[in-house]
């Protein structure tokens, strides 16, 4: 946590693989959702924290764990800012748009593709239905927390000519802003400037009451 003239800002870095119920190897950098969820709840309840800055450089990971983190971020009442640095791929996309304001550096990459599943898959109608419903949840969340439509986001998911060995799209900072996925191109100073402005505006509102 960093003390500033505007108030205390907590910086949370989400890196590597988002780990869910399946544990990654000890050599893999991970963000463990069972650690992040209670931390976010504490930050929301803390009188000492004025705003939260999320730094993202993740390859994605467990879909349900990533969505759980994203939903909790989106539900916070304190000012929140996300900055996509190296990349925010796959389930990292909902994390990027979950904050109240999202930024991406020009070189940041975001991979958008259909839901994947590893391990044993049962070839039954219920399995395909589960895949579709899970994908619909992701599309709905992203469209609800950014300026891209659900249809346009799904088109990026299913694009055939952008990835050599898969279906989907890879987009970069400025393109993500142009598409409405990310709010603004910018880095650390831009994100902090916006966050400080929101913190100060909140203080003024409380004084007027």
C-alpha cells in the first residue's frame, strides 16, 4: 500500500497463470484466486484504502476463478483502475475490463478465443451446453463492463484468420481502445492520475453531504 496526498492506494499485481481448483506446478508463476478474493473483500471494507490499482500481465488460466475475481473487482465501490502491461490474455480480458477505468500500454497484447478445457471431456450434449453457457457468461461480462458489443466480442473469439494454430484474435493496446474493449491507451502515470482524480472527487462529494 502506498500513501499519497490523495489517500492510500493499494497496488495488486495479477501475473502468470490464474490458478483455480487445479494447482499449477511450483515452477509456474501464478495468481491464486483463493488468496485474491479475501484480499479484495478486505480492501473494500478497509477505511485506510482509498483506491486500488491492478497491474495485469497474465496468460489467463482457470475460467471460473478468473470470472470470480473479475466479478469481485466489478462490485467494488472504491475507485479501481486496471493497466494491461505485457498482456492480459484469455480470461485476463474480463479482469482488464472489470475495473472502473481500464488502460493498456501500446505494446500490450490481449488474446481472445473460445473457452478451452483440458483433461477428460465427455462427448455428451451436456458438455457442449456447459461450454456454450460458460462462453456466454464471459461475453456478457465483457460487454457489460466495456464499450464493445457482445456480438463484436464474440466475432473476435471466433475469428479464423488471425491465429496460426487456433480460432480467435490477438489485439494490441491502441486497437483494444478503438474496439471499445479498453477505455484508454496509457501507462502507470495515466492510471494513477485518473485514480487520484476519482479519489479526490469522492472526498468532495462526501464533504457536501
